[in-house]
């Protein structure tokens, strides 16, 4: 008798499990929506990381004079030194 009962439960399990899982998922999603508030903006409304970086760089250079640059001779002084100065000639 037990084997017949278990076989019936096993064969009817999807018909019972699916509605229960559906209701639990629906209640969980509604509870999450209630706790979090408004959903986050969709992907179309968000700016990508590269767009945010470009906007930040543009805001940083606003008002700067871009024609004034450091001379290459001056930049050479601040370049990292080679190991033990073997590859760089000495300045006199």
C-alpha cells in the first residue's frame, strides 16, 4: 500500500509543487519590491562606465588652458630612472 501511495505522490508532485513555488515566488518578489521601493533605472537610462569617465574628465578640464603643456625636455627629468642608471647617459 505504501508503495502505491509513494508512486502517486511522486507522479503528482509537479502538479502540487509548481503552484506552491509560483505563489512563494510571487509573494517574495512583491515583498522585495515593497522593501526596496522603486525599481532601479533600466539599462537604457543608465550611463555606461566609459561615458561616466568621459563626463568626469570633461568636467576636470573645464576652464583649464589646454595650450600650456610641459616641454619634453622637462618631462625627461621626471621619467623613471633605469636600473642602476646603466641605460641613461650622465648629464654634464
